[in-house]
């Protein structure tokens, strides 16, 4: 019989690879016993039959022929999904300097406990979260990923990832990612992602995209995967890809672990995505910010019993939620009877148009809620949501206080949106000129916007396709408000409608 040290020396494999072969059932569990004679200071070693050498050589030949570890395990009578507790193939004392036994994964209900590399991308395939194992395995322990999202494009980063040391490994690495991209992104959206890579890389991605099988409506799919360990050996993993409205999660699990722990956790979809979103890395991104505030909320509160006022506010938020989801709005916060939502770039639609269309749909919603409550209460109060929108490039992150998480954008973008919302009256939607100018002309010309002007006779006329500084539109009552001083010269306009409902 050969002990584990002798087997490693003869075959040239690593101890981690030997452990994998035992975990997969390619090699039988070793006989652990006290060594005899001159075998170092080890008090316990694992012993294998002599034919283990031939078995390992067979594995090495099959790997050269292109077999996956899962196929090899099946061919040689192994098991791809081992039992939770895997006996050690080569348990030794610490004095021998060898690693201890493999144990099953005790999986805590947290994304911090993913057993292998894990990362999440948004719908533009830009990294928004990753764990330390992913940094070490894919992006380099000492590599600081840039803060701007465009530089975090996963498809581009994978070309320089550590596991992709040759063309075959690169293709194996890219294939499941392109399958996920094909499920979520259109061909036109993928071309935008390709723009940041070289022509050779583009050719590789196009070839994989054309050949990869389309994924159905499954919320989670599985791929076998091979990753290189730090000593250069290939090890077999299960790659699970989970699809959420907010993005796609990739998580690798070593096959010697019982995946039931991981699968049980991933099945708790709401819990997982909420935790992932809370742990998103701060990043610099383009964003449209919408601030909405209920007009005359103090008066309305005084007219209603407390329980009915809370019912009204909850009614507004509950009916608005599916509208925000429809236009990919990300919840920011509810401050009393006001709210903040963020709209980020999307692969197949304009996030600025999403903000505009969402605001106009909220207007229609408020008219319906007004009718319902007027009929119910027999009162004449109008329920009006004053909306301000702005766009800019800002840092996006989250604040944590105990179990409460608040997403926020830093900078002037949200401050200006808030001031514009304060200015808006009678349920109107106002936006900054810079925001509207970011929308392509062919789409912007279908938006009805402008400024109401007074004629010499005192009549009010709506002048379309015009802007005005916020300060020039203030009446005498509001002209001295301190909260408008910093935006006195900000060009704004009122949005009234879409001329094309299918825009």
C-alpha cells in the first residue's frame, strides 16, 4: 500500500486534488493508520492500494481528452453529489504539515457564507457585489476594481480572470455567463457590452453566443465548472446562476460539499436578493432620481382620523409599487408622506424615459385614488403628488442602522430633484433641462413639455418645448424661500404628457 505522501509524489497531484478524487468517489476512502518505519513524524497517515496510481493516471489521460470531472467520476464509478460528511483521504498530524480532513459545509443563512466564489451583476452585466473568494479566484486579491460601473463589466473582466489561462478554459468559463446573458439581454444590448473589448475578444464572445443553448424561464440553473486552485490544479465546482429582477447571481460550490445547504438558502429568493442588495458595493453610476411629495399633507392629516390617514398613505404606496417595478425604479426611502426612487441604466430601455413615464403614470394613479377617497368620504380634497426629476452621475450606496437599510445617492442630483419637487404644485411633474436633454431627440420630441407664460392681457399660455430658471417661476410668496436659493438659476420645465403612448 502507498501512503498519501507517496501517492502525491508518484503522481504529481496536489493534496487538494487527491481530496477531490476521494470526494468524487474516483478513489476509495483511505485506510487511516499509524505509520511504521521511517515515514516522518506523522502519527496517522492515509493509505491507498497500489492500483490508485493507475487510477490517477487514467484520470489525467481523460482530462487531456477533454472529459469533465463529472464525466470522469461517472465513468470511473464515482459520485458527483457526495454525502455531507466526507472522510479524510489523508488525515495527518500537524507535525507532518499536511492538511486535516474534509468536513461537510455548515451553511449559515447569509450570502457571506457562500462556500466558493460568488458575485452579482446588474442587468448590464456590471459587477455590483462579490465576495472575497471571487476576488482571489477571478479578479486578484490585490486588484481594486474601479468605482465606475462601466469598468466593472464582467464579460470584459473574465478575459483576464485567473481561471482562464488558455483558450479552452476561457471558453468553459465564458459559456455559462453568455448563456445567462442570452436569457436576459437582447442581441442589440449585448453589442453595447461588446463595445469595450477588443476585436479578438468580440469574436470569441460572438462565437459562444451563437452556439450556446437558450435558457428557459427557470429562476435558477446549474452548470458544472472547473476552477484552478492556487497551486494550479483544476477542481470541479457546481455553478448556480440565479436570476432576479435586479440582476444575476453567480455562485460556485465545491462538489465535495453537500449542496443541499446552498440550494435551501438560494430557494429563499426574497431573503437572498434583499441581502445581496444591502451588501452592494458603492459604485459611480448614471442615475435618474425621482422625488415625490403629497401636497397639503398636513391639512389632509388634520381632516382624517389617524387610522384613515395611515390607510390613505399606505394605499398610495401600495398602488405605486407595481408602477415603479414596471419602470425598473429602485426604492430609496419614504420620508413621511414623500418618497425617493432611483432609475438606473437598463440594457433594453432608456432609464431617463422610464423615470418620465413612471411619473406620468403616477399622476393617473393619483386621480383614481382621489376619486375613490372622495366617493368614500364625500369630501372635495384633491390628492396630488408633486414630482421632481433630475439626472446625473453619482455614487450609489447604502446606509445601515441595525436591520434597517436605506439606499441613497450622494451629490447634487438628489438635492436638485428634491428642490424641483418642492417647487412643483397641483400634482405636476417637473424636470431639469439637463435631464431632458439626455433623452435622444427622436424620443424627446414626442414628450409634451414646456412653460406656462402670462400674456399682456393676463391670460396663461403654455409654451411648448421651452425652459425657464426655477427662480424666475417663483411667485412673491416663495421668492425669498431659503431652500430655493441654491437652485435659483436651475433651468427646469413641466412635463405634461406623451404624444406617443407606445414610446
